[in-house]
């Protein structure tokens, strides 16, 4: 999804945390960027299957590679990675401001404010998400030079060209195309993740602060997968 749901633990840092806020931001950005880069070929295949009616994940990736080279599997990835710190910091700062203004007193209020902060972060980064999708759908010629610097310059040039093309031909409001289904599905997805997570925690038979890392990982994967599957039609509409 566009922005992961925030939990109560993300609103107030643990007292034993050893990392500063900046270090946490950098570590989170680096880990999310790595994960996003590793799954970029799958993301490209998914978008093409959603919009172009293509079938077969592996077949789409193979045809993209043959047509555009390795770089074709990573179209829009740089913009997606640059979007991460904007969304994360906006979500975090919004959570801090909201909790100071409202001071939630029950778990539901904490959950609601955390996800409201996540929604604000998603809105802040939505134009970049839309451009990323457009970049993914553009057919790019194979890169003549594959050194990191030339690749970075080419990616930045592609981002600028795509932005100029969208604004000149369709207007700046196109940067928010698909926003309605994204907003409509945000809280239902978060609620589904929370409900499935609560069910799994009850199956573990332990308090939330006593489950193992493996159990927490399984809970996160299953709850996110169920939420993504249930509300996937709205993602396709977006």
C-alpha cells in the first residue's frame, strides 16, 4: 500500500532507544529503500498487469527485460525511494502534533490518530507516487552507460521529463489522479490489518509485548497480506 499503518508504539519512542530521531529516520529510509529496490521488478510487473491487461508475472518481467534491459525493471524506483523520507517524516511529525493537540486516552484513539497521521503523510507524497506509476508505464530505451552516476543522471532526467509532460498535457491536478480510491481504502485497510493482527495475537496466547520476533513478523505479513487482498480492487482503480 501507499503508507503502512502506524501503531501506538510509533507515536512515542521507547525510553531505552539508543538511536536519535535522525538516525532512526536514516535507518528506516535505508531499509525501506533496499526493500523497495529488491521488489521493484515485481512492482513494475504489477502495475503493467493492472493497467495494460497483461498476464503472468514472470512473463511480464521477462518481456520488459528483453525490451528495455535491466533498467526497465527499475523504472520509477529512484522516485519511490525519494518519496519514503517525505512520507515517513510527515507521518511522524503529524503524529506528534496530533497527540499533543488531542491527547488520546484509549487504544482506539491512538490507533485512529496514528493512521490519520499516516494518511497525511500519504497525501504529502502522493504526487511522487503518481509520477512513479507513470514512469513505470513509460517505455524507456536501454541505458548506454550503466555506471551509478550516469544511471542517476538518467533517472533524474526521466523524472523531470515525465513531470513536465504530465503538467503541460494534462494539468497539475493530474498529479492527484486516483486520490479518491486511495483515501477511501486507507482506513479500511488499516482496520483490516489491525483486526487480523489482533486475531493472530490472541492465537499466540501471549501479550503483545511478549510475542517473539518471528511471531511478530508472521503477524505483520499475514495481516498486511489479508488487508491488501481484500481492498485490492480499489488499488487497481487508483
